C-alpha cells in the first residue's frame, strides 16, 4: 500500500508508491509522461516511466515513486526514488580515510518531474522527507545547474524549513555532442590535426588486424551474452580494471540488465574487433533521440594504436548512418576523450539535500572543512613547485 502524507498548509498530498502500484495506476503514468518534458533532455530517460520499469525489472526492490497531488487531487509532480545507503567520503588521492553513511533516497534522473507550479520542486522534496521519516538525505547524482532544477543546489527548505542543500565536490563540466546534419559537418568541428590523427590510427589498427577492423552493433537480446563475454575480456586488459576494479562482466546481473534494455528497445552498444579479436567496447543505450554513454574500455596493450579513439570515431559514424539521435550524452565526469569528441559543454553537480538535524549539520560542515583543507594543501604544493 502507498504511504500517504497530508500537508494541510499547502493542501498537498504525497504518495510513496511501490512499482506494482505504479504499474496499475494509469492516471499516474499519463501525468508522469505529460510532465516529463520539464526534465533536462539529456537526463530525461532516467526520470521516465520506462527507466523506472527497467530498474524494477532488474531488481530494484527498494524503488519507490513519490507522487505529489494538490488539494483537488491533481498530480503536480512525481519523483522516482531508490532507497539506499549513501556515504560522504573523506578521501585523498583516491584513498578513503573515513566516511559517514546516511539513509538516503537517490532521486533517479537527478531532478523531480513537476508541473509548472514554481514551488513544486521544493515542495516535493520536503514532502519526501515527511513521507519517509527515516531518511537523512535525498541524493541528486547529476543535477544540471543551468536549468530550472538548478535551484535545488541553492539553499533549500525555504518552504518547509525541513532540509538544506550540500553541494559536493562542486560544479563540474558535463560534456555532450549535438550531432547536427551530417558526419562530415560534425568532424569539421574538430581540429584538423585531431581528425588526421584519429584516421591515421584507424588505418594502423586495421593494418595490425591484417586488414580486419570491424565495429559490431549490439542491440538485441540474443547478442547480449556474446557481447558481455567479449567486453569482459577487454575490460580485464583495461586501465579501468587496473585502477577501479571490475566494471562489467558476463554475470547473470549484467545479462539481465542488458537483456531487459534490449527487450525495451533501448540497448545500443558496440564492440570493436581487430583481426577478429575484441579490442574495445561501449555499452550504451538510446531513447527519445538521446544516446546515453555507459561503460567503455579498451585493451591497454594496444594503447599505441588508440583503439578507444577509433571506437568512438566509428560509433559516431554509425550513429549518423541510421536511427540518428540528436544528442550524445557523455554523462558525469571529465575526460580527454570526452573533450575530444564532444562539441557542447554544460555544468552539473552532485547535491545532498539534507534533513535539518544536528548530525547532518556536523556531517556537511566536517566534509566541507576537509575539502577546503585539501584545496589549501594542493594550492601550497603547486606554489612550492613553481617557485
């Protein structure tokens, strides 16, 4: 049964609905789809009913949908929530020295799906805290700062006084590509030297494979098993595996995840083979005209031949050839290859919306102080080196 909280002052009601309740509530799904365009287009898939259904299908047992209704019963906002433990980490050079763990609800899609009510975003967050008293925070993984939802990173709880926002670690570049009219026009936005170098590496890679260099599209359920086996072989030879550990593999969980994406018509992944052997892969998906960048890796032993750059070049070429999206979303984080192939840049950040409690005030203040100390040490070290 859904949990219902009534706020008489604002005459708003929040239901926390289970996936099975959502599946049978046609009015909720219709209102959800109708309001979805308010979400940033590059994040829209993650805030959508189809992604909610996907998460439920692959084991999202702690998944809920917050549904906000006004005093007349009209739906004015929804937010997909994944209940989980979330940590603020105190780390130096990738080494975690300490962490503080909180009971959190990750807002899937990083922003609520709301009506044109100017207070709806803040109201729905406040009501989530009312509906789930055990929550310490609502977590927004990649909040776009340049859109209207960016207000959630600036203060918080003005309406109810129930939460505040903590931004960590600050704003970061968000790389994406607008594909435009043709592959040639897209390439012309690159520096001439960059185009020449990538094409040269593709020729060298093809010669290395005795004339065989093939990009394989993976978009059906029957391809998933073979793709994951090949991707795992590549991943084990990648820097990601060496530095970050296992990121993808031919496990039942990954088979179920990619298989479900394929069944929903979302899967669009690629495997690059050189001389019949896999050397790079990209696990991604596409929906509503946006290609979503997932996991990628290349065989580090072939680094001199730049299989990663070759893969990205050939993937973009294929995207222009059929079912062309209007945008390619590189997702969270900065990286040289993202800057090389992207032609647009926005700004996003990670936000913790914290319930106003003494414990959370200590957490955020301590974490902010630790971050300030790290910045001071880095500044001092750089100054010492330049003297």
